C-alpha cells in the first residue's frame, strides 16, 4: 500500500514539473537561424521582474511571455531592430540591458561616477578635517606658563 502512495506522489511531482519543462521544450524556433535571432534579441532585453537578468536567462513568467512574443514577431518577419523598438516603445529604455547614452538615460550612465567623486570629496574633506583638528593648539604666554607650572607640580609630586 505504501508503494502505491509513493508512486502517486512521484507521478504528481512529475506532472507538476512537466508543464514548465514542456513549455521550455516547445519554445524553439522553426530554424536554427531564427532561434539564433531570438537568442540575440532576448539577451539584449532585461527581465522586468528579475531586473538583473536578461529575458533569455530568466525563468520568470513574464520573461517567458516576452521570449514567446519576440519569437512570434521574428517569425512574422520583423527585424531584430523592429522587435527591440517595439519593446522599448512598450516598456521604455529600462527594458534594454544596455540602454543607449542619451539625455533620458544620462543619470543612469553618469550616476555611478558622480557618486564615486562625491564619496572621494567627502572622504578627503573628512580626513583633512581630522588632520587640522590634530594640530597643536596655540597657547598664549600666560597659558603656557600655567601649563608649565602644572607639569612641574606633577613631576615634583611624583605623579608624572
């Protein structure tokens, strides 16, 4: 009886996993050239769910839908540039894994450098402030005499 339960559980597990496997296997273009085009385009588009992966690398449902849409558009005879332009029109420059250098993406391209220079400037100001604070303080003659008397008193009493 236990073997029957295990067999049912294993079958359920296989059936649960198979729709994903079947979807991945069915998602192949008719020709190797078309599949190469699909691969090139999907490697240039960012997964909107994962954001740090291309839609070619992502297993997210939206990435699978976008791969399918790219494949269909290329099968309909659209060029790679037309497919990319369609995706940019629909989702904005953010969908491009390597967005173009233009006014709207200026902060994206220059932001890391601005932050780096700001961090260096803040660090230098902080370090410069510390060295200035470490300089000896100028004392008036009266203050120096008082300091010498206190130091002398400490030495005479054996505390120094």
